[in-house]
C-alpha cells in the first residue's frame, strides 16, 4: 500500500536500515525473521513547503489503516505509524523519513537525481551493513541499493564504518558497532577499529562523560545504547569488547572492566535470575548502576546524572559509600535473623544488591538469605487475630506484631499456638 501511494505521487520509496540488514541475514541463515521496526525513506517532493513527502505518505497510509496511530516529529521531515496489535503480540512501528533535505522539484524519473538522493540519505548512516536500501517502488521494485559494499560486509561478517570521522562526530556509534558485532558474531573491520582507537585517543569521551555536559542529546543516545546492550543476552561479551576498544571511557574516564568488576557482573547475572520476578527491579538499570558503583564514590552521582538515570538511582549511587560502610560495619554484629531483618529492611532491593556485590562472601550470603527468605516471612498472627484474641486495638499492635515477627524469624515460636502463648507472657 505504501509503495502504491508513493507511486501514485511519482515518488520513490525504500526500505532502509536494520530491516534490510536483518532480511538479508535471515535469508542467509534461513531463519524466521520478526521485524517490529520498519524504516522507510521516501524520495519525493511535496508542493507545499511545510509538508514533507514522508508526512504526506504517512497520512495517506493512515487513511487506509485508521487503526494505526500517526506521530509526526521534527518540523516536517519524519512521521511514524504505530500499530498496536494484540497486547500479547509485539507492535509494529513504521518510520517514514523524507530523503531530500533540499526541497525543490525535480524530475522523479531522472535516475541520476534519484540515486544521488537516496545515496546521500544512506551516507549519513553508521555502518555499511546499515546503509542498504531496498527499492519498493517500480520500476525495479525489489532492487537492492548498495552504494558502500554493505552486502559484501554482511557476507564477510564485518562491521565497517562509512567514513573516517564517524566516531568523532558521534561516539555512541562505537557502542552501536560493538552491539552489532557481538549480536551477529561479526568482527569490527581493522580500519574501523583504528578509527575507533583514534577517536578514543583524541579524547572523544570527554563529550559523553563530562559533567554539566553541553551535549545532553549525546548522553541520551549513550544511555539508549547502554540500555540496548545491557538488556541483551550478550551484554557481558559486549562490555568486554568495549573495554578492549577503550570505549568504556565514554561512561567515565576511569571506568575499566577489571577482574573485580567482571566478578561483580558475573555475580549480578546470577542474582538477576533469582530476582527477575521482582517487578520493581529493572535489570539493565541495575547493571548500569554496578558499572557506575565501580567508580570512586566521588564520581558516581555525576555519572548517574550525566546518563540521566532516574532520581532514585542517582540518590542511591550518591549514598552508596555511606550505606555500604554502614551495612559492612553493622551486619557482622547481628547474631539473629531478626536483627539482620531490622537492619536490612531500611534499604531498597537495588541498594542491597549493590552492597552484596561489594561486600565479603559472608555479607553477600546474609543479604541473599535476607532477600530470598527472611524478607518474605510474615508474623504468625495478624491484626485480626489479635482482635479475636481480645487484645484492644491500638498503637501497641505494631509492637506486638514486630515482636511476633522477630520471634518467628528467630524460631522462638513455630506455630499459632506458640504465638498465642508468646503474646500471653
Ligand atoms: P536494531 O535491530 O538494533 O533496532 P537498527 O539498525 O534498526 O538495529 P536503529 O537504532 O533502529 O537500529 O536505527 C535505524 C537505522 O538508523 C540504522 O540502521 C542506521 O542506518 C541509522 N542510525 C541509527 N543510529 C545512528 C547513528 N548514531 N549514526 C548513524 N546512523 C544511525
């Protein structure tokens, strides 16, 4: 439908970006492909100066598919259509951008103008494998437009950047390159690795890691890339490759994936399996907090702010040195489970995970035991039971329930009968 609408207007339409790459990869691997995000580029001119061809095409498609939601972003260049299918299924995003930046009429049938226009659009992209386009309109619908050797690189399984200054212009491309390399099992092509090295050595990380940065958009993109990486099953290998390339400096100059951090991350991976059911825990965010917590205490708050983490996360990291020392000092003095519960229940789950990774084996064991067992134990009687037993409701209930909980935790009482006897004493 989209290509028909474009053809009716004398425009060219292309499928671009990740969808073309994934289509070619899935063909090679004969695996099934699930595309939920489609990028289209329309190459056309709209007579009204304030409407891009992409926007007009999106509007035309929405008339055909009224269930799709239309979002128009930017001045008039891009539009997105969103299909919310069954809540159980993934939704479908279709982004439609306009290829031409200069808005002047040109003969659509002129193949040279057309080629230069889509080429220009693809040249702004990051890697050759992401700079492929599939023409959707006739003539030659289905033709692959490959100006930069993307197909060969897909076959050679390598990530090659489009131009030398790419990583200086946008250091988050280093993270994207690593993400694609690890995800597809590709190599970063040698010259591309040298460009990354050059960008790192020229101090490009100052732009992403400096406090009070003047480049918040860059930090937003870095955070998005980190989220992508830390959510993926290959996150640890991606971090290792980022370390090899010296790119973790983009988070903070001092950040290094040394043996200690690697050990903490492996422990975290195990712990995330245990606590995956906890709805409040956002696994990628706690992984990022572990990276930040590995830095000297004086940098943590600034890095968390730079990466635009939520307020509770910034506060947690800011107070982490203090909370860690408190727990490490007080926990060994606790002799009974009830004392441990009293101490640890004042901290949130994330803080306890961060402290556990930092602490000794004993500290970690006690925190795990608290999180997996003791924190879930309830007093053997509740407020209603107390009422039925004839105790007068009032503020003393709190103390009675606390005492009951402590006695339950410390195995002083084991059933309701013993609980009633305990209260009567
Ligand atoms: P994924 O499957 O991970 O979503 P994708 O390639 O579709 O991969 P997107 O982040 O959705 O990734 O980006 C879509 C396209 O936009 C990319 O294929 C690439 O051509 C281009 N692109 C995205 N980010 C950048 C960037 N920082 N610099 C240059 N081009 C980019």
